[in-house]
C-alpha cells in the first residue's frame, strides 16, 4: 500500500484535472477563489492497465489577443543582474515592455533613482503593479500604462527591458530599431532577437546554481531595418 501524500502546486486556471503519473493516478482540484491548489496522490493500478493518457494541453496563460508573452516574473536576483547589464546611469529612462507586477520598474527606480515606465495589457497586472509602486512610494519615478507596447511611442526610452518570447522579440525588433535613439540599450532575459546579434550574451548563475541567459544590444547609428 502506497501512502497518500500531498504536494503543493501553483495553478492559475481553476478546474479539475485527472492525470496518470507513473503507477499513480492524480486528481487535481484547483479552487477558483485562489491560485493555489492541493494535489493528492492516490495509489492506483500500474500505468499499463490504463489506455494511453491523452497529452494534456498546458493551459495557455495568454488570455488577451495582444499578449505576446504570458506573465512569468523575472526572478528578483536576475532582475538585479539585468539592470546591471544595462549599464544604467543618471538620467536614463527605462521602459519595461510587458511590465507584469512592476518588479523591474521598481528595482530600477529604487536602486538607480531613474524614471521607469511600464506597458502592460493585463488589467489585473496593471493594478497589481500600481499597488506595488505605491507601497514603495515610487509614484514620482515609476508609471505603468495600460497599453499594448506595440502601439506605444518608445522613442524617449534610453533603456528597454524585455522578458517576452521569441515571437514577442521578433515582433518588437523592427519597432525598437525604428523608434529608439542610436545608443539606446536593450536587455532581454532568456530570449534573443534572431538575426540581430547581441553585443553581450551573459550566462548568469544564481545562488541556487541555475543558469539564466541575458542579452544586451545597442541601437546602432544607422539601421538597416528602417
Ligand atoms: C514574462 S512576463 C514579464 C514581466 C516583467 N517584465 C518581468 O520581467 O517580471 C511578460 C509580460 O508581458 C505582458 N505582455 C505581453 N504582450 C504584451 C503587449 N503586447 N503589450 C503589453 N504587455 C504585454 C504580459 O501580460 C506579461 O505580463
């Protein structure tokens, strides 16, 4: 008899899911009032007794048509490293495209006392980021706009921070090259820019030993994409 065990999970989509995991069947109940659920592992028959389980489609967290990436916050340690890589100096104006809970904006304003603007399409995240900014008393330095960054005027950014997706970066690349001033810096967590080679690629190993890839570009004096 295999003892019953409980595992903590983080789910964002309410509902129930049944899974076969190895020799066990799992039933997952995600309450709608909270984003944390509890999973019980119930001992079951060996997996070969069951018909092959259908591949579970991971629920997409992109709920809005304009969303070029789902919400997945950059770990705080990596945020610090990303900002260091950007080479921030006094007077810089940082734009975080897809600003999520506002952590990149808040870290930039707190540590470097620069102005920071975030663009975010998810209204819940806009609200959360604004609350976080208020809690840190950073309203004078940080602003979050509820707007699709693809429609935004980015021309006054001297630094752009990104954590999006391959598609997101590909869509943004011509926009950045057209709108940003020569010398403006772009830093991206995890995703590169395809055929626009970065000036710096950094493999950052965090305290737990996990490696994170960061990229740095500068807008050239003349741009072939214009
Ligand atoms: C991976 S999260 C990164 C959040 C934050 N920048 C960070 O590093 O923690 C990507 C964010 O981009 C937002 N996003 C995706 N496409 C967008 C768009 N077209 N305009 C504005 N925000 C967008 C998503 O809603 C999500 O919050």
